[in-house]
């Protein structure tokens, strides 16, 4: 997501939105991208509340598991 490699959109890492930090944030399209690891297992209710807050702030939130990101990166580097 560096250097506008994602369709020319600029993303910031670890962007603060209210009391939360979004893993990746694109201001021009009001998008938050969350990369969830094992620490999120069993925290579905808290994650849901967090996502609802972010959405009330005008963000569209996309969530991915770490394994989805890592597996795709490995596939694209071959």
C-alpha cells in the first residue's frame, strides 16, 4: 500500500479515528482497512462495536485476516 500502489490511492498506517486506531486509512475515499490477527478471536462483539463507531464517523471498513494478506502476498511474489 506504499507509494500509491493501490490504484493510485494514498493510505496512512495506524491512523487515529476517535478512540481507535485503524490499520490503514485512505482519506480520499473514507476507507479504513483492518488486518486482524489471532488476538481478534473471541472479540467479535468488541470488533462489531468498533466497526459501528468507525462507520458512524463516515468510514467504510474492510476487514481481512492476517492469513489472507500473507497468503496473497506470497502468491503474488512467485
